[in-house]
């Protein structure tokens, strides 16, 4: 029982992390049809800014967290302005390849600017403090991951339903041109989408680095792949789909950790991708996605 | 109010509109007629700024708006309900209408207008919390028109408001359109359905293959069988 | 459309088209091989080595082009298939004595098998093709971005298998002892052949239909084009060509390591492919040539050279950074690449016509 509860929270917290990343991808995709492969590098941006702050003596966690979030948000908005705006009207593949380029640039900026080797970032390690509730043992981080993600999702839903900009973003997912005919600035809608995706990625960065305790230039690669998979699994561009996909992925990973014998442990990621591939054979449109129809905005 | 002066529009390498001039005065209903592919929608797109003007000028209230983007033109008081309605299917009727008023800062005025229009179009009040996609074609057209009205436009352009609607609904839509003039609105209506459009329009233009073929009063066109035959053809219903 | 015409005429047109493709491929191949010949005759040994690397990359990029350029789906799995070609060739071709120390616990009795150079090549490329077909069955069910993400997943899975199936692939340790039988001559011949295959495929009925349907899959399906079958053919052919690149790689270097078949290779070749222009075979040649030269120049900068008496700092990562910059710039400024979808022979014909008209 105890084991099950611990593993369930574990799955939930890992899944929450993927959901945060996947949501950011899905928001940007739904609004402007861009698959932002560079999304994973937002983790790197968050991680390296934490590292830099600790290096220059600003190691207080209450200072690090907001600065980390803010930096990632600014980076996201800036990238949209510099790299993604010129390809906004181009086919999806052009946008995706641009994003690949941006990802490579950021990775190598980290590499050249700091080091090719992993660096320890103990600043947020505090979050790994364990808590005992009765006979159960959890870390603060696990609660935060599940809780903060839940709050972020609720806030996002409220924003998308209650504000004009949120409505415009939902409408843009359907028909961007008509949103412009309402007088809503396309640039504002897209910048907001990037800012939100950056904010969610910033949260994910904090959790991710708290979990790993270290950063390296290519740290964003695997998480963004998994976030992609979560998106595809849930139905690309669907926000609820991204959350569901993230959670399914988290559960799958934890189950595989438990089930896979030790000598196959290294194949965990491969196994996850394999199972996802199998799911997609049955439902190419994802779990929550609907079948594409002629004239739909497709990826 | 709107002056279109020798405007040409290109779609890629193809010229869709050849040096067309037209004007719409305040309080008028002007209709732009012509067969499919005549360049009517291109004309509207150029006026609202969705496609660039290749040659010529578009003037609104005495100011050249060639270089303004679509959003700024909407802010100045031009708006359009696009062909095929383009209701936001994933948003409720209410949300569609709120988004229609996105550029307005006067919350009281918005609420007042909303009430007025919901009284005018009671079916929308009935469907207020339903998604736009669940509405029938005629209801969607009404929603699209009201959504455009919510921005408080000075000039409302309608692109094929009768497209794909049952004749009964078409009548209803056109009645509503002529009623809008009494609210002090200026209208530019693109139609293939010439007979219907000429019933309520003050003036008419006819486009054919991107060229202006006729400019005059609706009366003139309506009463001259020859003109009708020459420009519209008998088969056009 | 053609149903009214006599069938023979159709064949005639097809024949003329094939001839034109062969002629085009010959011109492109002559260009690609010509550069190699010059380097062979006048270059220094290290330049010849660079040329060989460039040819292997070119074959890989052509494998990429066959699928990505025609089906218009960004693909990242190609280094995985290259890796399969390389590892499988090694497993078959390594002498038994060496194999006993490399993979003593080889499954399927592979520890007792040693094939000749050609048989190993054929076996390895065939198996790569089969694996490509199996993955392709899944892949063609997806379109656009989902398909791209699946190609990423395929790369991760293949790499995972290399690294973790220690009994067969030696994990992260290098595989060595492969007969070094391929030199620059082999590369040039192979490159010319692959250029021919890629160009013929592009101009074939399958290639044309595939490109026509790539922009709108649903519309193509509505018109009765079996797009899945077309894409599967392109995917398998592309995979086989990538496998060939891998096999040649193994026969040239004599040693194979899983690291060479992962994201770095994917991005490098992707940048080459994009720079030249995805939609043309010539684009692959141009992209590979330019980026190979650029990367070599940058490599000098990365190691902190002394320029005008000043010791520059190490700039490790600069090469990759530039790849990223190239990709972003090409996409923003000229997403069709330098060739803009044209082939060398088409460009030459155009100039020739203009020149004749001018004269």
C-alpha cells in the first residue's frame, strides 16, 4: 500500500512535469501552428540562469525562482520576435526546422558560454527535503510538482475562458485571420502564447533542476522529446490532450521503472517511445485528438 | 466615407483586381456584384488589409489607409464578416460576441450594445451559452454579423451573407441588413445573389474578371432588363 | 487524364522522361565526382579524408532527401539507419578471431558467422531495409509533425538499442576490426549511383505523386492516391540508402561507435539538406559541399588557433552553433534552400537557353 502510494505520487509528479512542458508546446502550436523544438532549451535557460546567479552570490532561493521564471519568459518572447516571426506564414516544416536551428544555437551558447560538462546547481536542492506523513515518505518537490502544476492549469483555464486575450488565443487556434478581423493584434496573441509557454517551461525548469541537481548544455533534449510525445499522445494542439498525454507518460515511465528488470533499465526511454508508437498505430490522432478533416489546421 | 481609387490586387502572380475604383458614402448601402471569381472577395480583402494593394489607394474618412495593417483598420471603424461566416466554432455565442468587441474599452457601451443586438436577434440570446459550431447556417450568419457589429464599426462589409443559406433565411438576413442602415451604419455588401441585393442597396458595382463593368444606382440596374442580362445573366438567381 | 490516349504514347513519354532524369543525374554526379577527382589528384591526404567523409555524408543526405524531399516530412531517424548499416556490416564482416573478443556472447549464433565483404554489405543493407519497412508501416500512418516526432522516437529507440544491447553492439564501446576496403574511389562510385537512384526516384511517377500529395495529404487521399504506399516506398528506399552510407562508413574507418549515429549527425546532415534545398538532389550535393568546407574551417577556430600572433581562446561548440545559425537563416530568408528546388541540369539548361537567345 505504502509502496503504491509513493509510486503513484511519483508518477503524478513526473507526469506533471511533462504536462507543463507539453502544455507550453501545445499552446504555441494551437495558436500559430509552430512546433517549437527549442522549447526544451527553456529548461537550459532556466538552469543556466540559476547557475549564474549562484555563481555571482545571488543564491537565495526566493530571488532565484522569480528571476528564473522571468528570464525564461523573456527568452521565449524574444525568440518569437527574432526567429519565429519571419517564418510565421511558412509551412509547418519550415517552422519546425527553424526551431531545430534555435535549439542547436542555444545548446551551443550554453556549451561555449559555460562548459560542455555538467555543472551542479544545488540552489533548489532544498526542495528535495523529505517529509514523512504517517508511514509514507515524500519529498516537498513531489507535492510542489503536482500542486503547482494543478494550480497553473487552473489559472490557464481561467485565463483562456475569462479574458479577451485568452478568448482570442482559443479563437486563433481555430481561425487566426478572423481573430485579426476582430481587431485583436496577431503579434499580441502570439507573444502571449510564447510568454505563457515560457512561464510553464520556467516552472518545469525549476522542478527539473531540483530533481537532477545539475545542468548540462543538452539537458533539454530528452524532456522536449517526451513533451512532444505527450502532445502527440494527447492529440497535437489540444491543451487538455497535452495534460493527459503528460500524465500518461509519467505513469508509463514509473510503471516501466518498476517492471523492467535491472539489466534492461537502460532501455526505459526506448521502451517508452516504443509503447507510444504502438498506441499511435491504433489512434494516429492521439488519445483526445479528433480525426483530421479536409481543411483543418494540421501539423 | 470609403474611396477606392484605381486599386489593383495580386494573388501571387495572378492579378485578381484590375484598377478598380469605387466609393461608399456615409449611410449608404452599396453592393458589389459579380460572378464567382470576379475579384469581389479580393477587393474586400484589400480594403481590410488582408492582402496588400498592388496599385492605387484606399482612403477611409479622408485618410490613406494603404499602409495600415488589418488590426489598425478595424480600430478605425472598418470591419468585415468574411465569406463562409467564420464563426469561432469552439467558442460559445457569448464568447464570440465578447471577442467581437475586443477593441472596445467602454464596458458599459459593450453591455448596452449586446442587449440591443440580442433583442434584435433573439435566437442568439437563446443560444447564448452554446458553442458557435452548434448553430445552424443562418444562425451562424447572424452571429457573424452581430459579432462584427459589436466592434462598433462605421463601415460594415459583408462578404456573401446569403451564401449557402435557404431562401427563407436569406430573406431574413437581408431584412436585417437593410434594418442596420437605420442604426446609422454604412454597408458594403458583396453578393452573387443580385436580385436580392438590389432590393435594398442604394448603389451597385459590378465586377467581372477583376474589372469594373458597371457603376450606378441600384434602381438603374434593377429596372433595366438589358443591363441585368448583360452583366448578371439570367441564370443567376 | 491519360485514359483517352493510346498506351504506347504514354510509355514513350515515360521513356523520354527517364532519359532526361538519367541525363540530369549524370550531370549532377559528374559535378559531385569531379570535385572528388580534383581532390584525389591534387589534394593532401587529410583533404582526401575530408572528401571521403563528405561523400558518406552526401549519401546519407541523399537518403534523407529521398523521403524528406519528396514526402515533405522532416525526418531525424536517418542516422539511426546509417548506424544499423554500419553495425550490421561490422557484425557480419569482422573476422571471427576479433569477434570472439568483441562480442563473445553474440546472440543468434552470430559469433560463429563471418561473411565476405560484399555479402556482409548486402546482408546489412537488406536487414536495414527490413527494419525501415517495419518502422515505416507505423510511420506512414502519421502525417506532418506527428510523423516527425515518430522519426525522433525511432532515432532514440535505435540508439538505445545500440547502447544497451551490449551482447550484440558492444554498448558505448567501439566496434573495431572491420576490413578497411573502401577508399575514395568506392565512395565516388557509390555516390554517383545513389545520385542516379535519388534523381530517378524523384522524377518517377511515385516521386511526382508523392510531391504533389505532400502539400495536402487528405486531398490526395480523396483523389484516390494511395499516399501511404508511396510514402512507405520512399521511406524504405531512403532507409536503405542511409544503410549504404553506414556500411561504407564502416568499411572506410574500420571502427564504429554508436555516438556517430545520433543527434549530432542528424543535425549536421539536416543542415546540409536544408542549405542546399530539400526539394532537389543537387541541393544535397551543394549543401554537403558547402557545409563540409565551412565545418573544416570552423574546426580550426574551435581549437583556438594563433591568428596574427594572437592566441584565440578555445571555441569548442562553434561549429555546431554555426549549423544552428545556418538552419535559422536559411529558413527565415530562403526556406527553399540555395537551389530553390532546381536541379543542376535545369539551371544549366536555363542559362544555355538564355545565352543562345542573347547571342
